[in-house]
C-alpha cells in the first residue's frame, strides 16, 4: 500500500537524519522523525506525500499554500525542517532562473507585477511593518534596537551617505509609502520627487506627505522610472528595494537612466537584494520558483559584481559598497514575528491562502539571509564632474561624514 511505503520512507529518514518533527498521514497514522517534536506536519491527502517524497522548498511551500498539508510550530523551525527535507531529497536540476523571464520587464508587465505584490492593501502591510511602513532592510547600529528605531536609522543612513543638504533635489525611485521622501524633506531640507507604480502606495504616500505639512517639498507620482523627464536633473537619487524588479537584461538601461537623471557631480545610491551566485542564477532549493510564482512575479537578482559592472558601464563611478545581509536577516525576523503574532487577524483579512504565502515568504527570507543564500547591498556612486583639473567627486575623502 502507498501508506506503508510512505511510513517506511519516513522511518528510514528519521533513523538516518533525526528531525524534531512529527508527520501525520491522512489515515491517522503518525511517524516521529526525532525526539520531542516541535513541528507537526499533517498530510491531508496522498498528493501531499508525493510532495514530501520529492521535496524542494517550493514543493513543500506549494503543498502548504494549496492546503494539501498543514503545519504547526514556530516559523523558524518550520523553515529549518523544510530545508532539511529538501536537502535530503535534493537532486541535480536546472537553474532556478526561469527562461520565460527573459521576455519580461516591459512597462506593462512591470506594472502588473508591482500591482500583484504591493496592492494587497495598505492595511495588510501595516499589520506587520513598523509604523512608518518602511518595506526595506533596516539598519541596526548595535543590534539591540527595536524595528522602528532601526528603520529610522536606515533612512538617516541613506540621507547621510548621499550627503543630502537643504535645497538638494532628490529622486526617490520606488518610494513605497513615502517614509524616505518625508524623512529627507523634514530632516535634511531636500526637495523630493517620489515615484511608485503601486496605486495604493501612491494614495497613502500622498496623504502622508500632506498630513506632514510637506506638500511644498515632496511630490509623489504614479510613474515609471523610465518616464521621468530627462530635463529634470536631480542632485541626488535613491533607489531602494526597486532594482530587483528591473530584470537582468535591463540592468544596463536602468543604470543608464539613473545616469541621465543625475546631474554631473550628483550622487546616487542603489539599495537592493543581490544573488550570492556569481552567475546571477536564481536562489536554489526551490526558493526561486516559489518566490516567482507566489510573491514576486518577474523578480530577478543579479550578483553584486553584475550590478557594479552595469552601473560602471553606464558612466557612474562606484565609491562605496556596503553589505546589509545581517541587517536584513534581523529585519525579516521582526516582520515574520509580527506576522506570526497577528496571524489570525491577517488570515481573516486576506484569506488563508494569501496568509500562508506571506507566512512562508517572510520566515523563509529571514532564513535565507541568515544563511547567506542571498545578500543585499547599498551601492553608492557618483556621476563625475570633469574639467581640465581632472575628475571631481562631491564626497569627502573618507567615510567619516556618514557616521558623524
């Protein structure tokens, strides 16, 4: 019988690789893979057993999302056990990067992907983000900060890196719900243009700017970065959590566009997630397939070396690169725990399927950054100003100005 085959497989797995998990079959039989289980997996139908037999993190996540199995336990332990099960059944396969991605990243497809991800509802994101709704990696000076403090520190860190001064014009590419735009205007005196493709973000960011009394300093636009007028000419540009959506084949044109929009002598910072694979292949273990199907359609992660090459080819000069991988692991742990704390409320709001997608996504990403499956870099660059005396930079010789 199929049930007998599954039971024997689980028993062999537990003997070979004990794990703190108990598996319950659809017929009521239970098999513990180790002592004192902290996670329980309930296979609701035979199809879920097949997901387990050929486990990848994508197949296990799909079975959970589609209701073929249920899982209980701390989210960190759930993800760790999923990794162990996927590793046990690992077999050679093709890269996680999907060939169909090569034809994507038109204006229409990018807008559709952004709408899918960000327009769940503002209330959904507010359930687990900090009060300012900063949906990007926080910055921890000591590691003991709460999330709201760390996010404020990140906004300040960006503005200081850009050496933002009163009267500077700043383009905020992918402005989210307006946190950076408001911070830059309020605390650094900048004139800010924030752009987003999400209608929900546009509406709330515009309202927050008005409520902050900064409408004369901040303009929020529903606009593609490719459609920002070239004649605008900005002193500073920040692109935070956006270039993951650009696409590997469009990186060159993306950085060329930022170069065009930046005044000579200007400073740009690109803050984005990168692949740890030197060939910019997708995240393995089935993680890439899961994210593309359920969370970030059309998302592609370049290795940082590719990002540096493309920004350099566009005429920008890299002056600083900082990895925030450990910071993002902590940020995602905060988000994941907040999601767990309000899981019932969130499920009532968005439904079980979407709640399960985001539960696995946030917990899985915290694990991925903690284990260096993916990275995130802040790349600071300038558009050099050149004259007979040479190439000039607007930044000081040392990094002291960032931390002063």
